[in-house]
């Protein structure tokens, strides 16, 4: 075997046993290091011990905004009778997880959707960078869902069809100012014993921020 | 002492290293306090050469105070939104009950602010002086990456008290990170353990802040300083002449490290320490309300050195509005043209230009006064960062000066466009004339 190889012209590259072992060891070390990279998977979020979600209350609860008319009712159920005039709105919590805004609108001016007992509700996250929008707190004279972080504004009277990044089509309040890339999703509502409840089927829409 | 040194040397054989170090260190910083030029105000002559040593001093101070704070801080954010978590309570405890706790935290807080300020001066000055010529590209690269590290430090540290400001500043940053095209969500999940802030995020941030970043910083900054010692600093413009890589000049500018160079370092460090102590003792910022994910605070702003990026995002949104540009929902399956992604891409491009300066700018000339275009671009960049910072404060200025937000935005938005150009243009015109004159004279 060696005699045969030695007989070949010198220009042909030969690998001696030392080089062979060196290559093998290098490849082995490189492979081991690379396979250890897979341990980085452990950095990804785990499903955790969250457990099954039980029955969740759909009724909106008043939010924690300071200086608003509902501040002293923070955490209590949102009632239809509280919205006694057009333009009255409140920041609310929904299903213990989402922020939302409920507004009494002038139904004759509302375009693109219909109100329920004069009320409409929107997810309060700003589609820009997920700050929580407010109603009449920063811009008391403008009927917009206003985001404090980068001055985004959504028009609750102009409901348009928009598309999420994943292609889901939805209805939402049109962006009229600032950097938000898409409309603020509407939350379908129902009045249950005088309380206002959000009844969306596809919650994926409201998980936009995480 | 000598016997101890000999004992160590006998085991580690460090004397050749020490000898080389002693030779190198005398080229570390220029000093006019030499036999040739006995100016007593040597450290005023080349003050900017010493800004780096202020950064180093502050970094050490941050290490010491951070170590002390870590003994009393609890990185736990479990709890209902809006209620104080253990992290929040432990910071309150440091501020109220830990002996000298408030002072230590004050020093750490102001040390971080001054460190970034000193670092910005260090970086801009280096930009104008083009010290990244052949042989020194690596110093520049390490420096630019260290700048990023400093920002990562401050970002992770800002969140630790788990108060409203830190929480929302971090929320915005996380969402910005998520909107990096294609890989954003994956990066956010790997770094933060999720796509929103949670107790897991706090623990990770704490880990980065006190463990991972220090190790990386010591290696990178150590290499940065080692390179300065081995290569010497690039010479001041007055003695500058084109030369080959690695060559250095044992000129009259370099006094001995001890004492000519170290004295200004010590003086500056003491002055810095004095400032930090005063600010830390009398102007420490207490944590605001506990973090509440259901409520964005009214005037939300990141730390002052991130304001330009915050302003950039606002400004792009305003610009779109002014020109009535409605970006398409998706381009190639991502929202490429939305204001936030455009803002991110602009900021990323700026950092990339900074990192790649040694590749972009390869000429021989280093004197800022002979580089009209580059100097003008640098001035423009400073103008842009300052005006964007101003734009970030539009809400606060509007309510403070009671100017309607629309006109405020119009005023500030135009300032962002006009002022940097107006400031930079004369530099370009005058320096170009100067450069033409200079070159004819030399010829």
C-alpha cells in the first residue's frame, strides 16, 4: 500500500497519519463546540407552570389611570349606566390581562362598524411599541385614542379593515397621527346585566404585544 | 517588597513583561511637561487625551459601587401590576435604611451618567481626529463595541428598580427589538425570556448587568487599553506626519508616565470623583411608582442619552404625517416601511457607519481642519443628535410653554431638518477654502 502511494508523482497531495489525526481531532472539537450551541435553546421562554386557564370573567374592570373620572372605581365592574353622555370613555382591564378603552360614541358619526348600546371598545395597546393609549387624559379636547409614548393617535369614529403581520384581517380604529403602523383592534362587546363585557372569539389578535 | 517581587518573578517570570510595559507606558499619553517644553499647564494643552482616563476611572467606580449595591438588591419582580415588588422594595430599603446606601446608589447613578457623557466626548473627539489608521483599526472597533456595551449596561441597570419609568422604557426597547425585521422576536426571546417584560426578564437583566457584561467589558476594554499602551496614542495633529503602521515617535510630546502623565490623570480623577460625590449625595433620583403594565406614565422618557433615538422614532412618524405618506402594511412579509422599522434602520445604519469608519475613511490626512467633508458630516451628526433629543421632549415643551402640540411638532420637526445643515454648512465651506489654501502653501 505505502509502496504504491510512494510511487505516485510528488505533486499529488498526501495526507500522513499525523495530519489525518489532527484533522479528525479538530473536527471533533469543532463538532462538540457547535453541538453545545444547541444548549442556547434553554434561553427561549418555557411553557412554565402557568397551568390551564380557568373560566375567565369577560366583564371589563375600570383601569388604574390617575386623575380620571373612574379613578376611585379602579378594579370594579364597568357598567353601561356610567357612560351617560357621548364622548365619555374609560381605560379598562379585560380578562385580567389586556388593557382596553370603552367609549360612548355618537352613533350617527361612527363609520365602518356599529356600536352596542352606544358603546364601542378597543384594545388600548398602541400598535407602535405597545404603550397603553388613553382617552381624553392627555388630549382632553380630541376624540382620539392617544398614545403617550410617541404621540400616536387612533380615530374611534373611523373603523377600517386592517391586516396583522401574520395576515389576520380585523376591524380597528384608524391611525390618524404618529408612527403606529396599523389600526387599534376593536373588541366586540355585549351588555350582561348592565355590565359591559368583551366577547371576542379570537384572542390572538390582542396578543399583539407579546 | 523587593523580595516579594523576586519571589513572584521567580515563579511567573514577569520581569520581561514589566520591562516592556514600562517602555510602552511612556508613550501612553502626550504631555508637554518635558525637558524640551516645561509648560506647567501641560494637561490643558491636550485635555482630550485624558477623557479616556476619566472613563476608565468612572468604570472602576461603577464596579465598586455596583458590587456594594448587589449585596442589598433582590432581583425579584413577582407581584401584581402596580404593587411594590421585592426588587422595588429592596431599592427603597437601600435608599432609606442601608447605611450610606443612598450615597452609594447616587454615585452609581451619576457615575453612569457621567461615564456615558465622557464616553461620548471620547468617541466624538476620536471621530474628528481619525486615529483609526492602519494599525489602530482594532482599537477603534473595540472602542465602538464598548460604547454599545455601556448602553447595554445602562439599559439593563435602568430596569432593575422595577419602577414605572424603567418598566416602560424597557417595554419600548423590547418592542423596538422585536420589530427588527425577521429575527426580532427570536432575539427578544433569547435575551429576555419572552416577548414582554416579566419576572424572568428582570432576573436575566440582573444577570447581564452584574455578571455577563462585566466579563465582556473587562476583556474588550482591557484589550482597548492594552492596544493604546502597546502602540501609543496617535500623535496630536501638530506633530502629525504620514508614516507606516506600527511606527511611533518618541518625540518631545511624551513625558515619562511617572509623573508627567499620571499627574493629570490623578487630578482629573479626583475632580470627577468630587463631582460624582456631590451629585450622588444631593441629586439622587428615587424610584418612581412601582411598575404597572396596565398604565403608561404621562411623561415617559428614556435616559437622556437615549433621547435622540426616542426622538428619531417620533420624528419619522411626524414626517410621514406631514408628507401624507401611509406606509404599506407589509413589504416582503414585514412592515419594512413603518415608521418604527425605518427609525431602527436609520439608528442601526448610524452605528454601522461608526464601526466601519476605518474602512470608509482610508486617506492619509488626519487633521480635522483639512477634512472639510468629514468634519462637516461630524458636526451635522452632532447637530442631528442634539435636535432629535430636543424633538423627543415635544410633549413636555408643549405643555410647559403652552404651545399647541401641532405647532410645537412643526417647529421642532423643521429644526431637526434645518439646524444641523445650517450649522455644518459653514464648516464645510470655510474648511474647504482653508484646505485649498493650505495645500497650495504646502505645494
